[in-house]
C-alpha cells in the first residue's frame, strides 16, 4: 500500500538580509494511512515550517510532498486549497475559532463551506463526541482554553479528514487539560482511522504516536 504522505528532498530557504537562511535541509520520510507521527525538536528547529509545507500552506525551495498520490506542488494555490479541503483537518495551538460564532457554528463552518446539507446535525454530533453539547451556543470568549480546543478538535474531525495536521495542540493548556485533549484527539483519530501528523514539545504526547521524528536545525536526526 502506498504511503498517504510521501516527502522527498524537502528544503526551505528564505532571505535573511543579504544571506540565504536554510530552515529545512533535504527532509524525506513517509507516513502510512492511519499512522500517527510526532515531529519534535527545539524552538527554531523547523517543525512548524515543515508542517506548513506538508499542508501546502507554504511552498518549498526544493523537493516534493505527495498527499494520497497527488503532488502538492504541481498544483497552483487554488488546487492546493482544494486538496486541503478534501483531505485535511487542522488543530492549532491558538485554537483559531471565529470569535463572533458560537461553538456549534464554528464546528459547522467547514461543512457549510463545502455545501453539506446535514452540517448542523453532524456538527451537533461532533460536539457531543468531545463532551461539549451543553456549551454549543456559547461564544469562544465564554469557554475555557480546554473547551476551546475541544471545539477546535470537533471542527477538525467533523469533515472526517484523511489527514489531521496539529501544531502544538496542547501548547496553550495546563498539563491536566492537555492530557485530556491528547486522549480525546488520539481516540477520535483511532475511531476515524485518520492519519495524524503533529508538531509538539510535549514528550508525553509524542510518545503516544506510532512514530517520532526529531528535527535539529532543519535536519532529520535518525
């Protein structure tokens, strides 16, 4: 079976004053469907840059990313956005909820963007799965950090993505709340057979994934 994510020779350079600065050097790896991969490393090691490239949110200086058989960077920006919409879900450290929408409307949003007729029903069920049915009509500012991240998880999983990208999903939470979010994310991941790729400083979270990959100064350490 072909890997759902295939990365070959991925590199990223940016200009820093007059000098090119290399953020990622020749990164190659594969992830099988349904696996979970934790990308770990110190701040500035290139983790978030790599995640952005895997999701097609940024363009590499060299190399390729193939998601479920499609070469991401053979597509234009609209094509990459379309592929993301079909394949991917996202969870961020800062939750990224829309402040003017209540919890239910935030979860419905990705479904409404693709014209799903049963958006409200599916979003209601997703909130139930993360234990937030009673908070469905609360705005983000009236929810705790842990509750906001639960809403973000419900929104990420409601489209049943093939791949979930998570960037420091427990980074803004205390240890106990973070542990609950880890449990919830991994349970949802297993239940849906999603491929999980996450960036984390949290060694406990990394240890729960099938694979760990450590970056140091933009290089994969074997």
